[in-house]
C-alpha cells in the first residue's frame, strides 16, 4: 500500500518553467507576459506570477531554524505573542480600573499614556507585574523621571527579574508630528544614557523606542518603514556605543513599534526581513552575547487605511493585519479598534479588537506554529526582495549623515509625505482600493452625526504643524470630505441611470456608475431600461434628477448619446458611462462628461460637487 502511494505522482510528468511559460503565452493570445502577469510593487521590485523550488535554492534565509541567528524564522521557538491593549482614559484611576478589567478578559500586555511620574503607582495598583507586560508612552522630556518612578515601583514589588515592558523614549516625536526643526543630538544621547543607567536594575525593561509605525501611519511604503526603522535603530546603537555604552546594553534596550497593513504576504515578509537585517546590523557592533541582536517588535494594526464610512470594514482589514503579524512572528500585537477614526473607542469596539487576537490564538491555534510561512517560495522571495530595498534605503540614510540628521533636515518626513501623496492619488484613481470608500460604498449611509473626534491622538498634543511634519492623513479622508459635504448640503444630489440598449452592457455600466457616484454620497436611481432616450430623460426629470448617466454599449453611443444630450437640453448634468471610440465626436457635439475605469474618481466627483452643491 505504501509503495503504491509513493508512486502516485509518477503519473504526472514534471513540467519545466519553460514549458509552463510557453503554455501561458499561448493562453495570453499575444498579450505581453510581463505587462499582464508580472506585479511591479510599490516597494520597487517585480514579483513573478509563480515561483518554484529552484528560485529559492540559493537563498540563505532557508538555512536557519526558529530561534537561530539571524532570526529570520523568529527569535523564539514558539509563537505565543502577547495580546496588547492600549488604555485610553482621562485619569490614572480610570486607566487602572480599565486595565484591571481587561486583564481578566485575556489581555497580556498593557499600554499606558503617562503624563506625570506620580501617576505610575496609581496606574499600576493591583496589577501583578510578573503576569503582564507594561508599556509606557510619555513626552520625551518626562521620560527620565517617569523611568525613575517606574523602576522604583518595580523594586518595591520585588519584580525586577520578572518584569517585562518598555518606556517609549522617542525624542523625534515632535519632529514627526509637529515639524519641529533640528535635533539636539548631544542632549538626546545624554538623556538616553541616563535612561540606560536608570533601567539597569530591570533586565527586560526597554527604553529606546524606534516608532516606525508612525511613519507607516503617515503613508510610508513597507520598504520605507523597514529601511527607516533599521536606520533609526542603528542611530541608537552608534550614538550610545560612541558615548561609552556596550553594544549588548544598547541593543537589549531597543524596542521596535511597527505598523502592519493589509498587504498580507508583504507584511509577513517584512517582519521576517526586519529580524534578519537587524540581527546583522547588531552583529557588526560585536556584542558579547548575540542574543541581544534579537529584534523585539510590537505590531499595531494600521490607522492609515481605516475609514469613517462603512467602518465595520475596518474589522476585515485589521483581522488580516493581525493574521500577518502573528504569522510574521512578532512579540506583541495591538489591534486598533475599528471606530478610532471618528470617536474614542467604546467598550464594544475594544472587546472586538481583543477578540480578533483571541480568535487567532484560541480557535486557529496560530500561537502553536512557528514561522508557518517559512519555505514558501513566494514568501521567501518576498522576504529577500523587501530586505534588499530596505537595505538600500538604510545605507542611503547612513551614508548621508545618519537618521537623526535626516530627520532634523526633514528628509525622512519629505520622503514619507511624498509616498503619502502618491497613495492618495492611487486611492483617487482606484489603483489602491478602500472597500466601502472608493469602491462599493454604502450609498445610504450617513456618518456626520457619529463623528465625535477626527481620529487624532488622545494624548492632548497640540495640533500646530511646521514645514517638516508628517502629513498623517488617512487614505480615505479625501473621499470622506466629499461625502460629508454632500450630507451637509441643503439638497442631496440625485443621479439617474438612463439604461438603454444592450442588456449586458447597460447593466454593467449602471453598476459601475452607481459605485462611482455613490462614493460622493449621492442618491442613486437605477432602472430596468427604456425603449427610447426620450422616455428615459422624461423619467429622470420626473424624479428630479440632477445628473443623468447614459448606460449603454459603445456601438450604440454614437446614436443614443447625442440624441439624449440634445433632448435633455441642459436641464440636468449629462454623463456617458464609458470611453467609447466615438468619444471625440461626442465631445464635438457638446458632451463633456464621461466616467470610466481610467478616471480620477476623486477629481471627477469634486467637480460634480462644485456644480451640484453650489446651486
């Protein structure tokens, strides 16, 4: 029986890549293989439609095991990540109460925003420090006194050896958030050295933050987040070892706070590449114990792609993001509640955010499998490709004065803002899809009344921004402004689908146009079809239509469009759905509006808003 099973695949001859490629090119019927099937990523490299064992045969990433240097397959021999919740509260007492509550609901890592050192004992009261990771974020100027208070509290609880956690000392936060120019590197290094001395009694208390998640939420591409993270971490290593600290001491105190977006496989590969490159960077400083080269990463699901409209779709995004992070082998994960863009998270959204992680642990058992993507031809190639692009950026930053200098001069912010602008352009053209926002919107949803905040941070930071600030503009904001303007208008515009002619084409184009104009929140009036354009126009005017969209086939537009346009006679805006061969002739007849897949959806809808809402 066993022999028969072993011979089953003998029935299928091996197929070489050349044979597969030849068959694909026949099926493409003359279309260019590279244009049709090769994916040019935003990270600057190309991905093939299929990979085979020979493609990864020479890759070094496949030679190590989980827990082995350079840690591409993970820094541990298990995958039991910590489930983190960042506490949002108005007082230390409230924060403590919330923390104690969520600890009984499965949370194993807590994040607190602390303003004063005196809040530490209040926030941590009743919490068993050995049972949970504690993470403190604070203003850079308060980090030293808060660190002192935290260490004293830990000592008082006799928890120095069992404590796990971090203090997020990030002296560049004001540069990124508010565009403050310059970096007083001498002062930064002096404060960082004091912090290292203060936390010395607590081995697992990390105090040097690399907050590259801020860059990702500002619109950075994946290779930029990783490249700048490496440069930031390297800046800490260089500055503090030059100041007399040992490589082991510095590396073991750095924590990477990273973002995770919805690009599923790319994010898995990012975390694998990050560990590999960081380990090799730390190795160059010649630490006594190579274990200090293990990268500690907290992954937080993205805010950049969250939306106000159809906000429950945020749950779908954050679920795949959480999945990427756990498969990628991070140390802890914080799921951003789905309602963050428009209000302070409520009990329901925070419970769902917790359960998204528990689902992967308790039902999918993802914590039981280490590096499940390891050996995948695709993921291994992605890992190496992302590593190469991130390494190029890292070297460029280092060769031009280092990360602190690049931030001081605004170079990092400018590069991230440029990427942010490109991504907003891609969203406007639907090259990057936000379900429910620029594609398949819920046209009958109204959101203005539910907005209680603008999605800004809840720590009370000033809103003023200088020229070198990160834009920090979510991808959906432009479309949301359109829909909110529609909601605020005295009259909601009506768009009437004048469907006529070829059944398949009119239905397809009516659906396309419904999605198109629905992105601005207009009322859509669809129809089963009309026998004449005159009947369709009359029906549209009877319904009070502000826009009439002719939906038919390209062949029929040459006759139908001029007739409909002439009969409408300016009583409503006239639009042709599609880009027919006769477009120039139709324009010559006075028709100026066409909607199709090559349109800039955002710019087109802004134009219609200007026409319709200002009447």
